[in-house]
């Protein structure tokens, strides 16, 4: 379903709205459904300029058919192409977008109002939606992740679930690699029900793992419950593109609209270290936790220890980073909520 040229008086523009209705929607005239709002709406159900799509309708229908999530409505608001960066950027104290040559005129607050004051009331009027933040989510990637974070933190009375995928959190100056933080820090702990944050290891300087994990640590310090309320996922092989977001899009849907169930398995994936881990880093162990309901995440918690072989001079730090010489090897044990996984660096063919 598509609404052509939906008008925003606040932004003085028009955009297409793409809507997914779940399988049972046309079979009952009374049932109401939770709603997930999405940025970059022209890419989430259809191919983007690069021929890739999130294919989120297929992801949702598979999870619904498997009984892993409840049926949901999804509403994708198209971006305005050249104005995308402006609309997805909030004005921030201490950040001068012109001085730092970011070529942005922030319109994030107007875009926020467009979603809340213009689009959402219309959707609630024409579709059978469940109201209230417990049934309303917001999801986006890259700058869409950045604007999702700001809107969610500012308006938890509207959006109780926020999905922040590969968020653009720092501007890295290409000339001198100086970093400018482009997200706000909020006092206290806005009452969000669920937060999903993820990133990939091959997103370049645009999205650095250290920046995304830094935001996660700030939210943990603010008091959000790890894993059950605030969930984090890191895929060392993922790049910054729709195909990689599609590959893990089921996870925030499961976090928001499913039941995780009991912890079922803990595993370790071997990945190269990068320059960001220090000159003596030769590799890393990336933990993963899987739950009975299908949710998979990078655990916030747990601990590493080196456990052999005897005589190894390599070491494993608290983040799973292997340090030593290239010829060294080490076996690591990772424990999380009573389960343990073991692996050996370097990988054995």
C-alpha cells in the first residue's frame, strides 16, 4: 500500500508513504496492531539506488509465519533525497555545521514534528492501530539511526521502542580525521521500553564500532537494563548497505515484537583486529548469545579469560581482543549467564 505525495505543512514538502499490512489485517474489522515507523521508506520494501532493499515485508512475514513476532503494521516515510541529511539532523549545542564543513541545515525537530503531529495522526485515523508508546516503534539506519535516537530520547511518550542501526554519531573530517560528536547526550533515563543498537565491522570511517559501542555504554550507565531492554549487536563482517541491514533486520523486530525466551546458546566468532585495537592486537573473539525465541545479540556482560594452551604468551583482554605476536596462539573461554563458549586464535583450518 502506498500513499502518494503525503503533504507536510511543517516541512513544506510532499513525500510518498509506504505501508505494510500484516496477513490478518483484511480478515478482521476490529483487531488493532502495533506500528513500526521507518525512515528511508522507499528502500525498506523496494530496491534502493544500488539495487538493494531491506525487504522488511519479507522479513516480517517470515517471523509472523513462524510465530516469532506478533502481527504488525509498518509505515515507511520516504526521505527527501537532497534534503535527507537536513531532515535527519537535530540542531546540537556546540556543533556548528557550517564551521565544520558538514553542509547541513538542521531540520530534525521539524521532521520529528512531521512524524508525530502530521503522519502518525493520519495513520491512526485511517488504519486500525494500537496507540501508546508500548505499541509504537521507530527504526532507521545511518543518519536514520541518528534521528531515531534523538526522536526516541526526546519523545518516549510517543515511541516506546527505537531501533538504531549503523548510526551516524560522529563526523570524521577527511582532511585531518578529527572527530566531532553529532548526537546529544540526555540527562536521566527517558522511559523507553526497548532499544536496539547495532553496527558492522566494515562500515569504514563513516560508522566506527568504537563510537556505536560508546553510545551503548552511555545508555548502560544511564540505567537501561542490558540485553532485555537495551540490546546490542555487532557483526564484524557487515558493511554499510541495505543488504547487510536486511540480513539482521529480523533482530530488532524480534526484540520489539517477540518473546526472547530462555538463553539457548553462547558462541564465539573469530575476527581480525583493527588499528583501533592497538598495535599489539592480532585478533579478536566476538561473542554472540542466542535465545529460544530467535533473538540473537552481542551480550552486554559476561567475561573472557585465557584458558590455554599451556605456554602461550598471547593474552585476551576484557573485550575479547587477542594481544601478542603474530605467531602466538591462545584459547579463550567466554562465560555469560551460566553458559560458556571456547575458541582458539588463530583460526584452525
